[in-house]
C-alpha cells in the first residue's frame, strides 16, 4: 500500500458541480486515501451535498474567508503525505491519483495533462502541457517566470511544501496557485514532473473566478513576478533575468502576442470569450 494521500476540495457555493467532483474522489483506484472538504461559508446547498457523504468525506466548515484560507485550513486538516488539490467543479478520472503517485517525491510537484469540459460535462478538447521533465529546477523556474505552466487541479503536492510555504491570501485570488508555484520554485527549489496523459476534466463555465477579469489578473501576475525578482540578491536576479530574456527572445510570435489576446478576451461577450479561452488553452499556452 502506498502512502496516505489526501484529496483536498475547497468549496464555496459549488452546488451545481460538487456531487460529480466528490464522486470522482470517492471512486479513485488508489487505496490509501482520505477526502477533506472545506466549506468556506457556502450559502447554497453545498454543505448539504457534502453531508450526504459524511461517511467518506471529512467536512470542515468555516466562515467565508476566501480560497487561500480554505486551502490552508484544509492542509492543516489533512493527514496525507501528499495532497491532491481539486476544485469542486472539476472531475478526476478514476486512475488520477494512482498515476500521479507513481512519480511523487518529498520535493516534487507532479501534474498532468487534462481534458476541457463545459457546463454540461461535454468534452471540448484535450490540453497537453509542455513537457519540461528534462529541465533542472532553475530551467523550470524560468518558465514559471514567463507564465503559468500548471493547472493546479491536476497536481499532487507534498503536504510538507504546502505547510511550509502556504497559499497566500492575495488581492486577486485567481493568482493564488500561480503565486504558490513561483514561491516553491524560486525560494523552495521544488521540482516539477509532468505525467503526459489527461487525468482530470477541467470545467470551463461562466461562474468560475478565472472568467471574471482576465486583464486584471494578467496585470496582477506581472507585478507579482517583478516582486519576486526584486527580492533576490543582485547576482541571483541577474541570472534569472538573463535566462528569462534569452528564453523570451526565442519565443514564436504567437506566444509573444498572448497577453494582447487575453486582454481582448476580457472585453468579449461570454459566448465568444469561452471559445477564445479554449483556443488559448490549446494553441497558445501549450506551446510555452
């Protein structure tokens, strides 16, 4: 039997998709598993749905404090050596944790490719992440400084990393996972490993935070990256900025225009923006 793994589900007003998410956690092929759900002061029927599974899910309720507080509280209530972070509107394939666990390690964050589904669970497309498994920790950190590389819902994270570095309460909560990855990469020198097969269904829908203000999030994350660089000593900062400049010079035009496209996306009607977002996920970010 492998090490205990905790599935952590931060929940806030997630009644529409929560049942499917919970069932996907319950039906994992991995044997040594616990499921921990943090209800962050939901005002819909989310808590009722969780309580239907009280025999298989550890439920922790708190007053509404936001995503970071929910995740950090959840980490403190998890007993697993590793934590599988999953959003309540997404779905894990049955072999998800089994496959991620094969590559786990005390300082390694394992992540995977993913399928994109819509509000009705219709499969839209498979998203394949760029494979950087041959890069060292520095090389991957440079890619992270260029932009988000990981869908947090695919990840298996050592609980010790989440306890030491924690998820920060940011002005823009959409950036919380990216901030965590930057933090553990630049200050904790964590390793990252891609499992090159889809292990979750990532749901795109109008209610998710990432649809609310894409342009604002882009601006926020750019400032966040600059702050990390400014905190470094001169030698380290020059090393990272030189490597980042060199990497960005070699990027194709489609990647250089990504930010412009996403800024335009924030101003589009929903029926158009959803289509463009799928295009971005599949044709731009995948070529990082």
